[in-house]
């Protein structure tokens, strides 16, 4: 995935626009991956006393994140499984941020409780997720496309404890049920009209190849899908979209 692609960058900018700067800024990004969101956030908040901490279970991703951060001394990274109790004291941060993590956890309500615990009174949670079953491609074979999108949405990859391709649409209900936050869910639709790298829809279409290896879809379906998308692109008819959701809430005191 090209994290610098214009369409993905625009979506990240939308998510980060919900993060309000503060004089005593302390931010934790749960499931930070290779650190793109955290670094972009730090650039938007130049306060030298601000602290930005990224947490992820993957040593490889954190190594890439550290290299990406370079000499930015306000940023640090910690290896930890986010589904477990966080290694922070109560009321440590004024922002908890997370993107595309919650679908992988067995107990998302526990994640919400931990987010509330480590937030200061009045602190903010910005929790974002794609809704994978909302992916739309134009196609000449509707049934084939539905098979591919649904298989991708339901696919539990080896590193996941759990998989829920509907997590985007479920954010509001999960947070609302805990009564720990006062907030609302926001939506944004990413769209592409070009079937080529580095656009997001093209990248997800390449990801579908893993479904063939896992025998979740047929090789014939995947080959036919790619041929169809290339033909639609040549005709000026290609279209892709996916809906992103962001729950933005303040910790209830």
C-alpha cells in the first residue's frame, strides 16, 4: 500500500482534522503500524513539549516507524499487544487515536474501556475504520464482484485475533454501549476513477489475489475481475469507492 498516494493522504488529513491541539499535548496511536498517521499528526502540531507515542505488536513495523521518524525526539514507539491492558497509568493522554485496528480484536469493548482509562478527563478519542464490506467497484458481473468483496471483508488474516469487516459501521454502537464517551460518528467516502497504482482501489484489487491462495475465491473469478476492471478503465467507466468511519468522542468524567 502506498501511504503517500493522494487519495489516502486526503483521507488521513480528514481523520487528523478531528485531533485538537493542546498546550500539554500527549497522544497515543494504538496500532500505529509504520507510523504514517503519528508522524503526520506531529507535523500538524509543532508544539515542542508535545509527546507522541505509537504502540504496535509488530516489531518489524515499529522498526520501520522508528526509521521513518528519524530524529524527531517528540515521537517514541512501544511494542505491545493492544488487545491487552495498556502499559500506561490512568489519565496519561489527552488524545487516543487508532485507525483500522479494532476489527482485529476479540473484545472491542475492552479496547474502549482502556482508551477511557488512559485518557485525561475531557480527553478525546479518534477511532477510525474502513468498512470493508462497503467497497464498491463497477463491474459487468455483479455476482462475481459480490463474491470477491464479501470474501475480502470476511477474511481473517493469520496475524488477526479476530476479523470483522463491518467494524466501520459498528463503531458508533460499540462506543455508545460503553457509555464512557460523549461523541458522534463521522463518515467519508474515498473514490477513485483510475485503475492504476498508487490509487487505493487498485491496491485493494491486488490484495484480492491472496484470497485465491487461501482458496476463498476461485482463480477464474479473480482473473475475470481484473480483466473486467481493466476494460472498464479503458472505456472511461472505472469506479471504486469505500466508506471510512471515524468515531470522535470526549471521555465522560
